[in-house]
C-alpha cells in the first residue's frame, strides 16, 4: 500500500527571490542561509551583493518551506542585523539541484 501524499507533495513548487539588507556580510549570513535552506530541502543559491550591504537569495521548494525561510531571513543569525528584506515569489524554474553559496 502506498503512502498518501501530504499537502506539501501536492502544492506546486515556488521560487523566492530575496534581497536582505543590513549587516549581513562578514557575519556568516550566507553559511547560515545555506544551512537553513538545506534543512528544509530547498534548492537555490545565496550570494553577497557587490554593494557590501546586502545578500541575494534564490530558493525553490514547497510553499511552506519557502515561507519559513523568508521569515528566518527577516531575523538572520546571531551577529547579523537585518534592516530590510525585499522578497518576491513566483513559479519554480525546476532547474536548480541543490542549495549553494555562490560568488558574484
């Protein structure tokens, strides 16, 4: 007998594009985002922005996991000071395979 799918299994995957502004570079923010995303089985990437005041995040996965990550981005890890998060959501591309730290 097969297991019934959960609500997460039936929801279409979504993509989160977020820019996190504040003291988010040099405080382990990218490593923390990667850990949080992987713990939620999300795929995508995180990178420092050239402005040295923000971090870019792209994540794809189930809507509930994406919502959790977005809320976490608004707080950040110890040592960070998140001032603002600009976030948009849309359909997942389906082309990402794992969550990585990338360099611009």
